[in-house]
């Protein structure tokens, strides 16, 4: 996953949040959008954790 993938996830996350707050949708549908938004948020967190781990590994390798 790269930068553009992260941008796409962020756009999808924002779209799900807007839909989750839209009163035009039923409460059930808005809850589904909230769940989708949370899943996307968790995916972004996992991605950032992987980036941080890779960064730390590269720092350690450069010291060797």
C-alpha cells in the first residue's frame, strides 16, 4: 500500500462519516456507514503502524 492508497482510504472514510450523519438515510443505514467508517479507520491505523515499523527497521539497518 502506498501514499495514494492512503489518500483513497481517507476519502472513503470521510465519505462514510458524511453519510453516517445524513438524516436522509435510515438509522440502520447510518449505523452501517458508521461501521464501515470504523473499519476504514482501523485499516488506516494498521497501515501507519506498519510504516512506523518499517521506518524503525530501516534506521536500525542503517546503523549496522
